[in-house]
C-alpha cells in the first residue's frame, strides 16, 4: 500500500478554517506528474486527461467517520474505485486527495504508487484508505 504524504499548505488551511473535513466534498484525482510538498491548490497539479471512465476533477471520497477521541482526530473515507470503459485510464502514478468545496480545490495529500499505472478497459483500480487509522490523524 502506498503511503500518505500531506501537502504543507494543508496544515495552515486547517488553522485558517479552509477545511471542514466532516462535511466538505473530498475528491481523489490522478496525476502522472510528481506532486511536491509546496503544492497548495488543485491548479498546482497536472491532472491526467479525462475520458474512458475518468472524470475531470476525479472521484468523490465518501466520508465514513470524522471524529476525535482522546485528543486525536481521525478522518476515515471509503475506498475510491476508478473503472476504465471504452479505453484506458492513465498512465498515472499519484492519487491526490483534495477538498473540492473551496473554489481553489485546496490540497490535502497524495499517495505515490512508485510506478506508472494504467487501467485497461473493463478493469478497475482502487485507492484503499486505512480503515483503522484513517486517511490522516491530527493530534
């Protein structure tokens, strides 16, 4: 499983009330261009082309739980599945989690799969979020 890497701006965005992780629309988009920690908004990421089952802006990640326990907040999301139809999706290497509720699409973090991936027609790829520890924890 790929590890989660947060964008630096996410920390400031939390402090500045940009994100309401329990109610905003979070999405996963695909890119084949390496994100960097200094990226802050969706426009900083070069998304793969839409088509064959991949929509511009990616796919929403449904909320499972957004809760705090003993001073640690955990965000849990359902896995996100991309299915290719009528052609391939990709190649891509990175799956970027961002908040689509703010107009700028503020970035949260990304997963690096360490190799280029292509989803061929009729096949699927699933971004699997940790069901126990969640996507992220804030303490």
